[in-house]
C-alpha cells in the first residue's frame, strides 16, 4: 500500500488557481477538475498562501478597506437603490 502524499501537478495547480480567480468556489473547482478531496484541500491551501501573508485574493478590495467603510458610514452610509418593481 502506497501511503506517500503525491504533489499536485503544476498543471492542476495552475488550473485550480485559474478557476478560483474566475470566482468558482473551492467545491466547484474541485469538481470541474475531478480532483480528490485531499488534493483540492492542498491546492486551496496553496492558493490562499501568499508571500508576506497578504490579503485574501478572493475578497473584494473594498471589503478589506475598513477605514473607507467607517468613513462612508460616518457620512450617512452607502446609497441604496430602490427595489425594481415589475
């Protein structure tokens, strides 16, 4: 029985990252590539790891800008569009 952990191929890693940057959540990226759960978990860990511990690449930039949100809320908040009626 082979119990060694196999490294994901560079092609699988690049394909996984491309799908994640396109907005696919981890379970759908795993299914699209037909990856084993353990492999997908490793690829997600690699995808989230950034030199210097930078911000999550999948989080919108405005969501990382707490000072901007505080400033907008202090000025009355963000505009809301009325619900569109048909």
